[in-house]
C-alpha cells in the first residue's frame, strides 16, 4: 500500500503536464489531417494559382 501511495504522489503532479502534451499531439494531428485533406482536393478550373507550367532547366 505504501508503494501505491508513493507512486501516486509522484504521478499526480505529472497529470496536467501529460494532458497538455496529449492535447498538443492531438492538435498537431488534426492540423496535419486538415492539410492533407486540403492538398487532396482537386483544383477547380478557375483556381490557376496552383498550376505552374513546366520549365526547362539548363543543365549545361
């Protein structure tokens, strides 16, 4: 029982930090997922800012 009390006294102060870290990871994952969805959307015909003509580069 003393071991459980000692473990709880060590872990209890870390709970808010762990929660903050998990919230940060979740926010990052949601942001990455939104970015992936935006990149996967097909471009509309009127949206020409993403279309770049291919350029020939000088390799000489």
